[in-house]
């Protein structure tokens, strides 16, 4: 798992059916570039918000017939929105997940703390879950129970990234851990600033790891419901999340100095587990 949840996107994976690879890349390019607006560079908050509004304008225009589209926003944006619009039309994708992603990126610019788990989960519902919903639409797998499984997996992966990236987020003045949980365990912002791996920190992290693991287990049936290579890919993604959680525990929750990552041996283990499940 990478530092950013979009790296959990199955981008052009050999497990994806060839017919879907370009569509996934087009969606990814939109999500990745919009996320970078919120996170990268030295633009002001006002400039970032304006750039995301330009993205919203591009999204709303990209599915119109060419004669009805406004003048090009920018050549670089045309390279994103023209293929994205074709993907949306070809696969009859809803626009709401894209709107939700933009809303979450805007929130990253203006909100740096979350009072409780409900507030953080609401953010995850717009920053991570839309990716899973779009993939379900591409797979033709929207059914009564599949969205709930997908949402659980996506939220778990997002929260898992938060656990991996506590130190990275702190450098951006962001804390993606519930303030109520910090207070309940006696973890202060100074604890995070000083990278202290004390008893309180370990207890907080264990609770977070346990919650992420439960979400991944809840969503596991989706990997068995989806057919063939698509199902295997999803099972690998779930196993990757579970493996990262194991590694967080193995480093005794010291994500400040020993941020868990996946190596070749981990991938072999994940594949064996995915095939077994």
C-alpha cells in the first residue's frame, strides 16, 4: 500500500480485463490530478479551491456533445476530461461519485481535524468509497449487497493509509484520527509531533487496526462474488490491507520510524492467501 489511497487503484493491472483498462486509467487520471491540486505545490487555499471548481466545471461539461461544450478550459485539462467524458458515456457511469471526490479534495484544503469517527467516516465516504462504486459500475456488479461490501473495503483502505501516514499528514498540519479517540486514550498532538510510541499511542493504534481489520473482513465476500480475474484482484487488494495491518502490529505501532510497506515476499504471501480464499 502506498502513501496515497489512489495507489490502491487497480491501475492497468494485468488482472483487469483489457476492455476496462483504459476506462480505469481515465478515472484514475482525474482522481489523481484533482487530489494533487489539494495536496501538492505551494498554491494558496483560494487558488486550490478555484482549481477544483474548474475541475467541477470540466466534469459537468465533459459528457455533453462536442458542439455544446464550452471553449477548452486548458489543453492539459482537455487531455483529462475528453477521455473521461467518453468513459462516463460508454459505461453509463453516474456523476455523483466524481462530485463526491471533488468535495473530499476541497475538504482536505479547509479541514485539518475530525471530531469523531462519524465525521472521519463521512469524509471516507466521499474520498475513498466513490472509487469502489465506480469500479462496481465498470464491472456491472451493482447489486443489493455489493455497494456495502465495496464501501467497507474502501473505507478500511483509506483509514489504513491514515495509520501509515500519521507522520506525513502531521507535516501538512493534518490529523486523520478522531479527536475524541485521541482524548479517550490520552494521546496529544505533542505525542504525534514528537513521534512518541508510548502506551497510550499503542492502545489507540490497536483500536484503529482492529476496526480496519473488521471492515476488510466484512467486505471480503465481494472478492468471492466478482468473477475471475476481477475477483482475484479484489481479493489481493483486501489481502494487501490485511498484510499492512499485520506489519503495523509487527513494528509495535511505530509508524513514525518504521512505516510499513509491502515487499516481494509480502506479495507472494498475499497471492497465496487470495487464491486460498
